[in-house]
C-alpha cells in the first residue's frame, strides 16, 4: 500500500467509552459531516472518531488519490489503545476505502457498516459524481445547498458548504482520474468481518444496487443489505431517522 498520511480527527462520546468507532466520509465531504452517526453512537455509549480524508477538510494534501492510498491512511488510523476498531462506518468513497483497508488488514476492524458505498463506479456514475462535485465547487453556499436539499438538517447544510470550500478541487478531480476503473469488488469478497450495507434507494439514486450488489452479496455471505426507501446517495442526510434506526438495529 502507499505511504500513509496522518489524518485529523473529530470525536463524539466519552474518551473512556468501551467501544470505538471510526467514521469515514465520502468524496468532497469532511469528517464533521458524519456528525449524525457520531452523535447517535455517543448516545449509545460509544466513542466515535471521524477523520478528514487526504485532500479534504484540514487533512494533508498529496499526489496519490487512489483508493489504495485512502485505504492506507485508514489502516494507519487506529484507536488510542491500539486495538481494532469495534466498528467502521464508511460512506461512498469512505466505504470503498474501508473495504480495501479491511481486506488488506483483517485485524483493523471488527465490523463494517457501509453507507451506499462506491464499490464500483462505472462511467455513468462517474459522470453523475463529476457533475455534482463541479456544482459544489461552483456554488459553495448554504443557500444553494438548502435549495437543492430542503429537507436536510441545518448542520448538514452548513457543513456541506464548509466542506466544498475546504476540499482540494485537485484532490477531488484526481480521485476520479486515478481510479479508472473504479472497482474494489475483489477486496469486498475478501472481507472477513460482518459488513452491513445501508444502501440508498435505486429509485432515487444509489451506487450499491443491481448486479454489483447482487454479486457481492452472493460471493461474500458476511455482507448483508438494507435499503433506505426514498433516500438518495446520502441516506444519513436525506432520511436520517430511518438510517439511524437501521444503524441501531445492526448494532444490537
């Protein structure tokens, strides 16, 4: 794997909490945007730590933006006690990187929750993502985000605007360019811990659906799936109550 970077952290919950979770955001976002997961886990007695991925937020910049590089950073990120993460939650790009880190380092995490993960990003999805990111960089304002997502919580609107300003446009563009083809199915099949996917609704827009999802679920029995009806690619922002309910069910 590439040489890792040390990633900045944001945390929720008591420092001495017995269970530790790592939260990993998607492309163009920041660790702070995983706040809904962090707050929910803290209320359940967890210590949740979110990171800014390389090239995002206040994380170091680099030249390598392959999924392997993102995964190397995550594998280098461990709880203070040095034990495996009890849980890793990864959204989109963060889900893909968590899958690779988990496959390459089986002792890194005890469980994965993948939120509409980008296991495969084909040409069509790549165009959708590029257009979305270009729009975010062109209009990084709360007003624009609120108009596009009127149902989002004010925290999500605020933090998404901040994330667009903080993220390296070069890093976001290179993530698409350097991961062609974007396909970590081989790593998903090698995951040896429970991996539950909370997927977006394909009727709205989802990266984890159809033959890709069916193939992974058939090839690795440790993968399970629930779908958030009516939610787009960010179910924790589109349908937060339902998504957090699913998370609690997974943890129990």
